[in-house]
C-alpha cells in the first residue's frame, strides 16, 4: 500500500523536487520529527531536531505561511545543515505547513537546484499539498 507521503513524493519528484521530506511538530516534546525522507542516508526517518523559535518558525509555523528560499543564503541562516544541503547540489527549498484545526501538524519540505521554485512551480506544489491534505493530516496524526 502506498502511503500519502509516498504518493506526494512521487508527484513532487515529477515536478523536479530532488529531496523530499515530511516533518511533524511535537510542541509538547519541543522537537520536530522526520516522518518521511527521499534520502534516508543523509536525512533518516525519525531523526529529530529541537524546535527553534526563529524567523522561520515565526513565518512557517506560527504564521502558517509557505517558506520559500530560492538560494542557499536565503535559507542558510535558518537551517543548520545548509552545508550538507549545498553539498547535495541543492540550492532552493520550500516548506509547506500542513494545518488542521488551526494547528500546524508538520511541514512538507521540498528541495531542488537554485531558483527552482518559480511562481508557477510553487503554485503547482501548493496545489499538490492541498489535493492531498486530508491524507497527509491522517498520516501525520497516526504518528
């Protein structure tokens, strides 16, 4: 059986995504958990990192807005692993919050080469997440 994460990963890869991860928020534990990864060697599933309440958190989690960075300098100040990201030939990312009942359950994280996320591509990725919203919420709630 294909999971909601697998399905969305396949659809996003067809649009040019080169690294696809899903992270879930655990506010009570103060961590973000990786629930899915297209690159389990460099980004293993169930990896965690502390929730950092910075500008990215304020924008994407508190503000529930899509974070877009089309160059490494745009995301480097927020992502401690920016050197690894760059070493993989990736220079742009988007983080799309998955919201249910007013709360961000997690984010869909897409990375590609620099300047990949044009307005048209961004709209296409956001539409895919919207189309798969119910399935994403259900899978995120399962853990």
